[in-house]
């Protein structure tokens, strides 16, 4: 099904001259959703991972201690 979705996309020229992809045969109800999901996942995987910012909790907060995250 993914292969059929990939082959249903055709490159076309938009009204502004920019290239775009259109579904060749929408009569079967296909919008090539699997192909778009594939493209989006490849794009997401090619971007560098954003740094994750975090702050450590104070050492006096241990396992079983009451959790109060106000101000953190």
C-alpha cells in the first residue's frame, strides 16, 4: 500500500511556479497519506535533536519524600 501511495504522487508546477506534489488518481479515495507520513518522518529524522534543558532537583528531595515542584 505504501508503494502504491508513493507511485500515486506526481510532481506538478503550482500557480506561482513552485513545484508541488499532487495525487495522480484521487478517484479511489487515496490522498497518499502513507507517503506523506513517510516524507514527514524522514524530514523529522534528518533534523538535529534539540537540546533538552533541565534542572536537577535539590538532593534533599529523595524517594518517598513529598514532591513540591513550585519554583522549579
